[in-house]
C-alpha cells in the first residue's frame, strides 16, 4: 500500500509541474507587446501613400510607446492619427502611439494608422508588406501585413 501512495504522490507532483510549465509557456507566448491582424489598404498604382492598420496589445504592466515604423521601398514611414476638427477630418503626424499597460491600441481607418509615403512600387492586393515596429522599451517586432481593400471612408463636411 505504501508503494501505491508514493506512485500517486509522484503522479500528482508531475501533473502539477506540467500544468505550471504549460501555464508559464502560455504566458511567455502572450507576454510583451504583440501586433497582429495587420493589413495595408490597397491603392491605385500611382498612389502617393498607403495606410497600414493593425492591433497592438500590450501585455506588460507598463505603458509602451510605438516610436517608429520602417518599411523598405518607401521614402518615409510616419505614425499618424486622423481627428475631427470642427467637422473636418485631418491627419496629423504623431511622435509616438501610446499603448496602455495591459491594454491595446487599434490602428484603423479614420483613427491611428501608419502612413507609407512615396512607394517605389505600390503593392498589389494580396501581396505582403513587411513592417518593422520599434517601441520605446527597446523592443522591435516585424510583422507581415496583407494588402487588401478597405472600406471607403465617408467624410461628411456638410453642416446640419
């Protein structure tokens, strides 16, 4: 009987270790700052700029700033935000994008986005665009954004 208790105890300890290891591995995979669901709005072949969009999750306990982005084949890559100023939509270059601790930032049309300015060649629908993101914590992340059609933005400049 004593041998059976030892075996059961060993199985309980091993199960606990495996569960702890799996939970830690899952936390490591979801720790840090993670960008996903990236896409670039398709544009005509002569477009002077394109917009890139994604979600950025900050799974840390500190706020993090996206301070720059880089994409090969463009003259400039800038962080932007579209705002409504007295009924007029305006895009403004930003020095950084703040991602709150344990929060997320959604880059989407009509809001935060990354401007890809002066393309050597405008990518076609379905192509991938490689974007390198740099954060103020010293980390970088490279993601692949699919070029796809986006919803047309409706800008209402009429006063009611």
